[in-house]
C-alpha cells in the first residue's frame, strides 16, 4: 500500500486514472472509508471500489475496460431456449438489498466476498437516492437471480450478479440489455464467461471519455 497515494476524502479529488498501477492492473488509490459521495465521484471518472474485509478501501480503474454493448450481446442456442420458456418474472428495484446479500454469498471457487457490510450499506443508500438499481428474476414469488449496479447517464455500471436457478443471472442481464437498453454495460474486468456473451475490451481513455459524453442522457429502469 505504500506505493499508493492516500485519498483525501474532504475534497474527493482522485488521482488521474493514468497513474493507476499496471500490476495489479488498475489499482489507483486507497481511502479509510467508503461513502455514497465518494462512489459517485469515482464512477464519473471510471473508478470503482473493490477490496476485502480488513483492507482499506481500494479504488481501481483497469486498462483496458470490459464492456458489453446491447447490440453485441450474444445469445447461444441453449440460452435462446431458456428465453423462449420464460421461466422467470422480471422485476426492477423491488428487492435491492436482497439482491446484494445474495451476490455477497461466497461462491464455490471463493473463500469470502468483496461485498463488505460497508459496501452493502453505501450501495443501499445509493439505491435510496436513485443511483443504484437491481434487475431481479422471480420464480413462484422467490428471488432466484439478478444483478445490481449503478447508473450514470445511460450507462449501467454492473457490480455483481447471482443465480439460484439455471441462467437466472443471464436472463437478468438479457432483460437489462434488450428491454432497458443502456448505451453500454460496464462489466469492469474481463472473464472468459463474459467474453462468450459478447463482451469486449476498450481502452480506459475511451471508457472515461464515453462516461462524460453520456452523462446528459437518462436511463429509465422503473415505471
């Protein structure tokens, strides 16, 4: 951590993203605490928080950035069959905290979670303020999958997703991209799974420029 500048939280001035470390990719700065104001300021600059319990709040801006454009979202034959069956009822913003809590459950290949209690409370505050949103899959009145993220302009900054039934998180993403239609979905960091769905890598400089260009637009998630 000694190589990182420490964020002065009184003025919310983040270091320029071009100064982020190459290894680990995108690590930019650290702070003592997490607040809704800091998160909003960070997202406007292409920065997001990601840290584990016991660490300071670590702020990241990887280069390149992984994004999905709605028109490039790939639907496989097997997933098309799932969509045709319409196994879930899709809702938005009816169970935001529950979606976050489900996303925070450790996965089979993970020892813990990066969705700390502080992260949960701050993003729930952002939800109450109208900045953070959830896409939910319901089956027989049971929450079985979904995703959550932040919205600035008409960009959806995806944070995490979960599934309790096959393809539930993917159905939530499909609903976001096909019905809500953001300009793009920020997926933050690439994975083989995301790349099979049509994700692509764009330069960090391009990503930050797009954020500024799209801020005047509005994305409608709820009626």
